[in-house]
C-alpha cells in the first residue's frame, strides 16, 4: 500500500531515525528554504511501527520546532505547507513544501 504522495516531487528525501540526525536535517532544510522558497520541497521519512509511535512523534515535533526556530533566527518568515501520510510499511512520510509546489502538484493530479 503506497500513498499517492510517495511520488510527490521533492528536492531531497531525508530519513530520520533518531534525534542525532535533527541538526543536520534542519540545516539542510533551512539552507534550501533560504536559497529558493518557491521551489522548496522535502520529504521526511520517519520510522513506523507499533513500538515507535512515541519516538516518531518526538522526532517530528523536535524537527518542526528546530526548523521554525532556525528560520526565525535567520529572519526568514516560514511559508511552508506540510502534509503527513503513510509512506510505506516501515515509514511515515511528511512533506514540507512551499505552497506553490503543492499547487503545481495538485494541478497535475
């Protein structure tokens, strides 16, 4: 069972497994957002499984908080839509993209 969003066009897919990967992921996201906000699009893959729900929520909330905080530190206004979905059996997918990228995708669909 694969979601229709598994084929959503992104600049990069980042797989997060633990909190140690957050800083690097946030730096990648913020740098890309700063360079080209209109084409900003990333897929974040988070672990999925019965015993992983709490860990996954913590990873997602930490990433989101650090992303917003870092954008604000750089005096950037966050204009990012997000969409969460089941990517595959082992992962949740989380799309972070500019509204224009979502609009282009929805027009094609």
